[in-house]
């Protein structure tokens, strides 16, 4: 019984060979044992039957032999719901695909457990000849979606299989505007992936809507701009029925996304098209310039600043300007480009009273601090709503080099207390920044024993937090 129990596996293994080997294996099986012991339709542990394996490997002769047996069911699926025809289509065995649908028991449009048909898989993997064979079958629905709402055209467009896209579009039943569960059309897929030829093929198709958005309100142009696909963006911008200024549900326009992602060529292409608002802001008040500045895209910033209609100093809902964002994130090149503009206020505070200098100092961006201090309008002693100066922020954060830069200015008060009575030295001692404490103690204008509103001195703050080295500096 052991030999008989393992017989289906032996058959399967022999079928994994080339066409000639499979035929020989079948003949050998017939001479080795009696036919009634061998079940040619029994699957292995993974579900595929011998016929599925034969179809997968592409042995036309074996496929011709097996369906001839009465006990073989040629449409039997594996555990994933994939039939022999499915495997043949997946692995580009055109001749096998031609043979199997000839049996009346075979459903050439039978989906697997994910709703994917043989045609869909062939289209997904760009198997043009298999697609054409399957499209020749009248009973096949060329627009049948899988469980995610994705059709054969959707998959072909998504992966850039232009010839397959063309073949599918020849069938009148195929909807070129079909959306998947996320609202993505074949055109959105192609645009997002940068498949320019597929985009052009779809745009040539009558009835294609080039401006359909996904569930987030993002159009094909939006995706092309976001991903930096210049060729695709140009093709879409040539269409009069494409709105180049259409925002998504968060208020982002294609220009904002291109600017935020640093795609200068796409930014220029969008600005050349009429109807694009370069100062459009999203729901947080960020303009394309603000996004480019915050992301450090210097070339994009320069492209935008060359346009007369661009506002170089807009504030978002928190009162933060493009210069503010560049200073905060330490983008020196961007900060310098903005500081060259007379219409940019370098000392404009946000709604919390923080200036660009305060943010740069708090973040330790020495290069930006130096660039800001070159503008006469910048007040290095400006306090926020809690009384913190740029020096207090730098000292509290332990940025020694920034502290030294600020202390070179005569107008900087090194002992200025905040609303809680804490000085820069108190802040540095509290956080254990020995280097900063040492620099401040060398200044005549700093009182090392000055108490705050809670009666605590720099020494007591350092001691309370266990900063032994700072305590030693202050005691000495």
C-alpha cells in the first residue's frame, strides 16, 4: 500500500519535466501498475492536479493526453482556486491555453479565490500572446474585476504593458474609466507609475476621462506631479479637459505636491499652464512655496520665486512663513534665497511669538542663524510669549556653537530671564549642558546665583537633576 499511496506524488513529479519526459513518464506508469490504482486527477498536498502541473510547465503533449482520460476533470482548481488553464495563462503557455478551453467542462473565465481570472493574470504579467488567445473567446468577460475591483486593463496599465493595454482596449466591453476599490482608474495607475506610452494610449481612447480622481480626490495629473513623472504630466497638461489646479480632499494641488517632492521640471510645466494658482494653500495654509522651503528643495524655491505672481512671505494658519519653515528645518540654501528678497520679513513671529531666528537657534542650525543675523531687521533679543529669547532656546537645547554666535552680538542680553525668571544659564544648568554653562559663566553680565520665580538658582536646578559636572562648575 505504501507504493500505491505515493503514486499521485510520483505522477506529479514526473509531470514536472519537459514535454517528452512527461509522455514517457505516463507510458511508464501505465506499464508499471494497473490503471485502476492510479488516480490521474488526484491533487498533491498543495492542491494542484497532475494536469495543473502539466499546464504550468507547458507540455502540450501531456496536456493533450490527460484531458482525454474520462476520470480527469480539466477544470479542477487547486487550494487557491487556480485551474490548469489559469496556470497555463500565468506561465505563458500559449498552446496549452488554446487546447484547454476546447473541453466543454473548462470555464476559461473561472476566477481564483481572489477573483482573478486567467485573462487578468496574463494581463497583469504582460503576456500579450496569451491575452490575445483568451480575448478570442466570446465567453470571456474582458472587463471582469477581481475582489479589489481591479480589471485586466487596470493591471496592464499599472505595470506598463502597453501592447496588452492596446489589445484590451480593442474590446468594446472594456471600460477605460473603471475604478478599483480605492477609486484608481487605469489612467491613474499608469500616471502614478510613470508609464508614458500607456498614458498616451489611454488618452487616445474615446471616452476616457483624464481627470477622474481617486477616493482622496487625486487625479492622474496629481499622481504624476507627486511622483515627478514629467513626460506624463506634460501629456495630461496638453488636454483642455484636465484641471491643473484641482485640489485633493486635503486642499493640496498638483503644484503643491510637485513642490513638496522637489520635482522642479514638473513645477515649471505646471506654472506654464494657465489656470494654475501658485499661491493656493491647503487646509493648513501651506502654499507650494512653503512646502518646497520646508522640504529643502532649493531649486524649486528659486523656480517659484522667479514668478512675479508668487507671494514669497505667506503665513500658514499658525503664522509661519516659508522662511520660518526653512529656518526650523535648517535648510540654509533655501533660507538665503528667501533672505535675498526685500518682501520677506525675517523677523516675523508665528502665533506663539517664535521668530525664524528662535526656531533656528532652538534647532541648532548655526548656518541659518548666521544668515538671519545678517539682516538688520532681525532682533536677536526677541522674546516669545513665554519670554524665551533665541539665546535661551539654544542654551536650553545645548547648542554651544549657536550660543557662541549669539553672544558675539552686543545687543544680546546673556542674563535675560523669561516669564518664570529663568535665565539662559538656568536653562543650560537644568538640562546638564556643561559646555554652554562654561561659556556663560565666563561672561561678566551673567549672575550664577540669580534665583527664578520659584527661588531656585542655576546651582539648585543642576543639583536637583543630578548634573554633577555642572554642579562642580557652578560651585567653583
